[in-house]
């Protein structure tokens, strides 16, 4: 894209008729014309590169901004929120002077093209977001979606993604404590690789992405800049996959976790010595993003000399340097008198660091190359003032028919043997089967602070060893529910994550999200997106859990076929003492099993309807947010006061799935009875929300029932922990050995 003579700002002004490849870089004609209008001239090649990546869907949120504003407009009051939407990651107060930062992002398209590096660099990128806030990363999570479990391409994508996540995270020394793995044919050409991370800091250590103080130096440090990932996440994630457009499949970034580990320690030491005024990681859009965002968020302008950027490839053009998404790089703003010490620390950690510019007292971002000025822009126009689309959206024609296709009318088992067979069929299905083949490739306990990890309801990390203060995180999302009703589906995703945090004994505090949808140019997809955002914003407002940040991933479709709308919601919670946590596994024989909440005939989008009938239709379970809040309060109080020894939320697969998981983890069986007012089938397979099953020591039975009764939460005794089988009285018995074989053999057999 470089031209001769050097395409400087002056040259651009003198040559208005030069044709530039704006369409090849993903800009629409009217967007390019808007750039010309902003600049009062045609852009230089370097300016065009910056606008193209920063105005991409992935970076600018141009199709989603108008809806995402609801997260701010409907934000609940929260004393815990320290940093909200707009920074690299949200930050919440967890007490005792500690703050926790967390975020979930997507690396979907790159992970389909190159599964290992796409997933690995997804982990690397989210971890740098956490570092940039001033925190030490302490854990990662990985919500994943793949195509049909038995499809040949799943065998290509899944092992590579899992190896990339494990390889990068394990090398960083970060425990992987949570996430999900879901299989569905709708994700066949568009797997969802969402990555989340958590970091811990003291309140006074919070850092923001802004360049302030004229004369302060801009230092690029970390890996050298190469040609890998030029326009990678920014442009690759802003188009649908189409075999006719190979140009939309640019190189995927290549990660080096050992370099990132050095970058973490180097950055944290610089923070400790208070050497950094502002900081920004280089993720999607690379230097284009880092320089424009730092400058636009600060109090002045910025002048950068691109010749000083350390390169792996000396043939890179200035446009390519600005667009490169090479990994393990960060940009810091440092006062002049502290530069030498900052560079000393970088040298100590064997991290390349170079002063590439300085903060100015103007309001322009100016970039120079070979002595010529190749960029002269108002940085806000690049970083924040991109296009805003109010895309047309409409409820799809097929939605009514889909909801009318009621799953409650599907044929149910007519005998005890058939009921028993369907239980085995459910627990051995790919989505309900054990994911230990996958999670065993991750290190859960490195650093020694992991308290709970997969397959617990939420991961939990100890924050303070002396007091036992800890945080829990859960990620959830059910695309089948959201396909049936995107408003309710988003609320059910939040409800499940909220419930999963509470079952471990932690109090839910705040939310991050990763909103995965098809093409925004399809009015039906935009309706799904608008409804999901509205649903999530309304529910967060009611539950008092503010959205602190997150990610939107659009264009997840191949040709005309979009994925199910998949809003993934991460909920962070706090627990005063991790010793009071509640695990999933049954602990002691003789403990009483209680079902909390109301069980109704709700099978729309259920695991049973999918596994037994390959059916998707009807309405998802009813949402009752006040019931979710009450259930959480009961679970947290019961955990804190020692009234329950195990707890498991009820969601995909219903009660039988939860009981089987608790029994297998605890290696203790259960005898169940069907309570009055329910039939065996509904008891086992209903997916009504707002429910959990708990194991209560006999000594606590009266106190527990009194608490539930006083607060108005329905509670039903359904059995006892006992033996080495799961028995439903009058219906069937399944030994734990039979269940373990069914539950644990599926995934290894599929991926062998």
C-alpha cells in the first residue's frame, strides 16, 4: 500500500485524486467519504489504515452502540463499582482495600481459521487487558461453543482450541477455573471462543488508558512488531465467512506466552514503583488503537515516530506497522525523569522497550515516518467518533411458528424402563457429558489460590490468605433459549451465572458479557441482538449487578446461516471467607436432599428435547428475577452459617443432571422420591429456572426449613444421600459405575 513519493499529509493534500484501497480494507464508500470530510482532504495511506481498523465492527461497535447504551442508562446503583464501561476492563471493590478487575472477550473468527493460535492469542489479549488496569492476573475462564460433536471439523477445531488455551494459560502460570463447552450444529462454521480473565489489585493501584502531561514519553514495550495478524481480529471479525472472499481471512496473530509472562512481571514492577501515568495494551488494531485511544482519553495530543518501533520484519510499510496485531506488546506513558528507570526494569526482564513519541499540548495525533508526517488527525475521530449505525431490525417471520412448536407436547417416556433409558441418554449426550477430557488439559491450581474449579458451579480464587477473602466467577449462556426468545434468553443467561455464583456461597456483584450474534446486516439478527441487550440491561438493573464492560462479536455466520443468538454472561461475586464455600459434590451419606424453587412443565429449549427428540421449539423457562435474588440470598446465608454441605444449581438437563453430577463428584449415591404434585418425568427433566438442589445435614434440617419458610422460598424434600447408585423410588436404579461410564466416556470417544 506504500507509494512513492512517501504519502505524507502534505502529499495527500496535493494529490486529491489518488485512488486508495478503502474497500479492500473493509470501509464502506460513505465511511471513506466521511474520513475525507473529517480531514478536509483525502487520507494518507497510514491514516486510511488507522481509520479502517478502528472503524471496523470489532473495534468501533458501530452496529451495536445504539443498543449498548442501555447498560449505562439502566445501570443500577452499586457501591462496589470502581471502574465501569469504557476502560480495558471493569473494576469492582471486593473489600479489605482490594479491587478485582474482570472481562470476557471473543476470538471467534481467528480460532476457526487457526484454532491453536486463535485461542492462545485470545487468552493473551484478555490477560493484557487485565494487566493494563494495574492488576496481577490470577485466573482465566473459557466459555466455548463448537459445531456438532460428531462432525469431522469439530475434531479439527476443538483439540486445537483447547491446546491453545491450555498451552498459553499454563505457560503464564494462570489457573483455568471455569467456563463451558457446548456443541450445536449452528456453530459448525463459526465456533465461539470466548476468553475471560480476573486480576487483583489494591484500590490505589488502578491504572487507566490515558495519555496526560505534555512532554511525557510514549514507550512501546514487549515483542517486536511483525507481519502476523495485520488487520487480524479487527477486520477478520467484521465480516461473515465467505469462501469467495479469501482477503477476509488475514493472518492470525502468533502468541508467545513466555514473552507475555515477562511483560506481566515487568509491567507490575513499573506499577509498583509508580512509573506509569497511562497505559494501553496492543490488541485488536495494534498501534492504531493504542496511540489513538491513549491520546483521545488524555488531556493533550501525541507525536509518534514510527521509525523507532522495533520490527521483526524490516520490509513492513508504515501502514502495516500501524495495523499489525502482533502479540505481547503494550504502550506506557511515562514522565521524562522516570524513563531511565522504566527502561532499566524492562531490561531486567529482557523486555524490549523504546521511546516512540511524546504527549503534546495540542489536540492532534501526529505520526512520522522517514522524516515525513504521515498521520495528522484528531484522535477522537479515530478512536471514538466512528460511524454509528441504527441498523433496521424486525422480529423474524419464523419466530411465531418456532414458539408455537411447543416442546411440552413431545412424546414422553411411557414406562420406567424408557424413563431410565432417557436418563442415561441425557447424561451421556455431548453437552451433558463430563468435559474432563478438555478441562484436564488446563492447570487449575497453579499459584495455589484456587479454591473451586471445573466442574464446580463457579470457579473461586482466594484473594487474601490471612482473612480468606475470595472471589467467584461463573459464565453461562444458552443459545437455544435465546433462539426461542432472545429477551428471556439473555435474562436466563444472567440468572444462571448469578445462581452459579450464589450456590458456592459468594455474593454476586457485577457482570461482564460477550454478545455473540450473526450478521448485523440481517434485520432478524439485529432484532435478536436488540432484544438480548434490552433483556440483559433490564435484568442487571433489577438484580443490582452493573455491566462493567465486555465484548460484541457479530458476523458469526457462514453465508446466510447465522449461529443461535448467544449472549454469554460472566458474573463476579465475593465471599468473605473461602473456607465457607459450598461445593457441588455430595459430602456425607445420610444428608437430606432438598429442592429449592418451583418446578413446572418447562421443556422449551431443554436438553431433554434436544437429546431425545432433536427438537427446538416452544418457549424457554419463565424468568423470575426476584425469585433468583431470594434463592441467592438463601444459598449464601446457608453456606455462611453451615446449614448446607453441597449445592448445585438446576439448569441444562434439570434435576437428574444435577444429582448425577453431585453423586459422581462425591462418589456417593442418592435415593430420590417424587414429591406430591409432580410426576417423575417433570421432576427429572424440567428446566424451570430459579432452582437448586442442596444437601442438608440432619442436624441443620429444622433451621434450614425455618429459614426458607420465613423468607417464602418453596422447599421440598426429595431424598437422601445414600449408597452407590441413584434410585428413583418406584421407577429405576442406576449404579454410579453405570452412570460414570455413560457420563465420562462420550467426549474421549468422539475426539479419539
